[in-house]
């Protein structure tokens, strides 16, 4: 995943902010859920509209400091929960008019640069990568999982063509000593057959580890499922993704809810399911040239959204089955 803040400690850039506000229309009031509070960019913008309430979630406990500042300003209209967004169904929202739910799946510059989180290959010391409410760290993954398991994680979550060689060299190296961040970077660089001048050799492997350690695939899938259940009629679910695997999941899920599957004219006719969602545009919304110039990491951002057309809680989707191979790989973590 990419950061959503540039390397300016003082200036925060919520990606596609104008576009998000245009899509969720807080000017009409209602309750909104900011599932990835971060530095609070979306929440603060929504709260500018007087008839709104915002419930913000973040698994990173560090976000609570920023949230407390907003709670002081809007004590009746803003609430923060240190919670993974896959647990949305645990919230008591029966009487809330949920009109919009927003996900920004990128990491902030603050998080990337936090040496304690160890998200960056420029970090030193022990591997971590835990964003909060985790069960294991990258240190556990690299030093304990088997070679074949490491290969599948790096290949599937990082799209790394040299995953086999990298995982083999990891296992070989750790026989001599425990692997830290700079050891891992060195192993990856020695393992790469071809060097890409545009991205660091360790980028894909570190992405894969971040996804695995934070269970980002199951988090996203169950976060999406629980979101569409609690939305009210005319409510909007908007998701900003930053890499192809996230976008693939969101695109499939939205299409599954808003379109009937095509059937061959030679197959027997079956009753098509009643669609509960509308997808106003199939192509994602991307940042303007101006936004990319001001905030370079936003270049890979894609915004997709759907609108609910009834108040039904039940939904029908096969998204879990569709991406079951990734969920099975995530289950390697149960050994740690």
C-alpha cells in the first residue's frame, strides 16, 4: 500500500477528498462512518456540515490522540473507536441513519515514518509492521514460517516474481541468526535477478508482509460485507484503494452486488436476484493532475462507490469464495 500523505510533517493530504464529499453528500445530513480515521481528514471535512454525525474507527491506537482533538470540538457529533473495521457489526447502530461509509486503504506518512511500526525498508532494527490489534508481527513471519508459506505470501500479496528465491534465502539466512529489517532488505536485494530503477527491490516483499501481518484481505472483505449490511436506503459505500489486489476485491464485490451475472441463451432460464445496489459508474475515479503534483503518493489511488437502494440487512455475495485462496494464505498466521 502507498502512503496518503506526502513527506511534509505539517501538511495532511486526504486523498480524493473533494471527490469523496461529492459522492457521499454530507450536506443532506445523516450519520457517516469513517472506517480508516488516520489523521482525521475525511472526518473533519464531513463535520463541517451541521446536520452530520461521524463515527470514526482505526485499529492504530495512535490515532486516538488526533481523534481527541476533534471530540473536544464536536462532542455531540463525533465519536472514535479503536477498532478494526471488519468488526463494524459489533457496533450498536440500530437507530442510526447510516448514509455514508468511507474507507481509505492507504498508510499515512506518519505511520510509514514511525520507527516503532517498522513499515518501511528504510527502518532499522526488529521487523514489526503491526498496525494495531494484531496477533503476530513481521518478525514472527520471517523467522518462523516455512519456506513454501513465505513464498506464497510474497508471491500472492506482493506480486513478487522472485518470491521463490527470496523465501529460500530467508530460510537459509535465519539458520545463522535472527533476521531484522536491514537483514531482510539485504537478502531481497541479493535475491533479485533484475533491478527496477523505479521502485526499491524490497517494495513488493514489504507490501506482502504488511498485508499478511495485518490480515488486510480478510479485513477488507468482511469490512465491505458488514458495511453494506448497515447502510440505509440511498446510503453510499465509498472505497479508496492503492494497489491492484485491493482494487480487484472492491471491484468484484461492487459488481457482484449491482449487476446480475450474464447467462448463456443456451442455459435454462433462472430467476435473477433482486439487486440491492446501484453502481453509478464502472470506471474508478482517480486523482487530478493537480492533486498528484501536490501529493505524489496519490497517483495510484482509485475511488469506487455504490449506492444502496433499499433498507435490507441481508445481502447475497460470493466474494469470500471468490478470494478464498488469499484467505487460506492468511490462515498461515494461525501457526504463529
